[in-house]
C-alpha cells in the first residue's frame, strides 16, 4: 500500500510546511505568537488529525475513491490555509 503511505507523507509534509511558514512570516514581521498565526496552526493540526483519521478508515465501500477524496480535501484545506497565511504577512 505505497499509495496510502505516500498520501500520509503528503498530508504531513504539506501541513507541516504551512505551520513552518507561519513561524517564518511571524519572525520576519516581529509578530511572534500572534492570534492569527496561532489560529492557522491550530487549524492545520486539526486538519492533519482529521485527514489521517480518514485515511486510516477501513470500513469504506470504495477505498480508492475514498483516498482520492481525502487527497482532494487536503488540496482544498491547504489552499485555504495558504490564503490565510498570505493575509498574515
């Protein structure tokens, strides 16, 4: 199941990069621990937990379609988080 492993890595990497970018933007603007930044980080962590739980579900009818949906949800959530991050900077 290399496909599932790759999806889990993608979820981890994408959301981890967004969290790291929040810290970089805050450091560049001398606004450490801003409320907006913490909100983005909390949302990224919640998204990670939610998506990993969906990947680990085994009681789905069509596993391949389910995983495609999880990937699409990752793309949608990541895009929204990046838009919030852009407003932060």
